[in-house]
């Protein structure tokens, strides 16, 4: 889980210690962009073999939601 947080932090351009699994990646990150969202989808597919539809991705609010999506 620590590696996952580090990878998400890299995409969100924040320090890993500045986010938690409860961080809402859209509202808690001031510079959130759709490009970050796309990068997260690519990370999930390439590194975790988890394919999320845009609809399922839009249902995710927290980093924990993203992490749990990789476990399905």
C-alpha cells in the first residue's frame, strides 16, 4: 500500500506524506486535472492489471477507492 501511495503522490505532484488513503484526490488536490486522472488510469492498468472504465473511475473519490479497485 505504501508503494501505491507513493505512485499516486507522484502523479498528483505532492509528497507521499501529504496524502493518505482517505485523501479525496479530486477535491483535496488543488492542482487536480483530467490529465492526472488519465495518468492514474494508465498506472492502474500497467502496474496493477486493473482496468477501470471511466464510469467506474468517476465513482472513486478517495485513494482508498482507487486501491480497492485494483483488488477486484
